[in-house]
C-alpha cells in the first residue's frame, strides 16, 4: 500500500531528479551515504540535509529543507521514525513533489497528510534497491 509499483516508478522516473536526502552526512557508515551514492550513479542530484550542513559526494549541504535556495523534487528521509512525520510536513511546505521514507520507517498519519497535500509518497522502501530494478 505504501510502496506500490506505479508510485515507485513515478517517483524514480517522472517527478524530477533533485533529491534532498535528509539525514545525509559524511559518515560513510550510515545507510544514507551509500543510498545517496546510488542515486547519483543513476543521474539524480542529491542535496545533503543535516544539521552539520556538510558537503557530501561533492554536493553542498544545508542544515534544513527550508535552507535550500532552490526547488527539490523528492525528499528522501533518513531520520528516526518519530521525527519522519515532521520532515514530511516540511517537504510539503518546501513544495516537493514526493516524499520517500526509508526501510522500517512508517508513519500512517504523515502518509495521509502528505498525500492529502498532493504529494506522492513511499514508505518502508529503499530507492537504492528499487532504482536498479527499474532500469534493468
């Protein structure tokens, strides 16, 4: 329900190539680091969003979604489940076209708010797993 094939395909292939990756830092041991690398390999522009505002994979980081001075298409969320809903709300405010919650992150209320606001949304899936599958 929260990750049907049609929605995954739309987000990965039709909604745009600028992905804000919330929780992305220069820590190579974190999942966000590797997922952002895969997104870049498949032609996505990644925008690191982390309180440290670090440059990661050659892209300048920002402390929050609100600090990004340009539009983002997709907000990929790598934060604890209890914080993810607030990030989804920020994505709506930012004007993103979609929100992606990573594996094991499910917030049904955030899903409903985000969908009601007109954004596409996927939960409990990983784009680094899905995008190679779609392009084979």
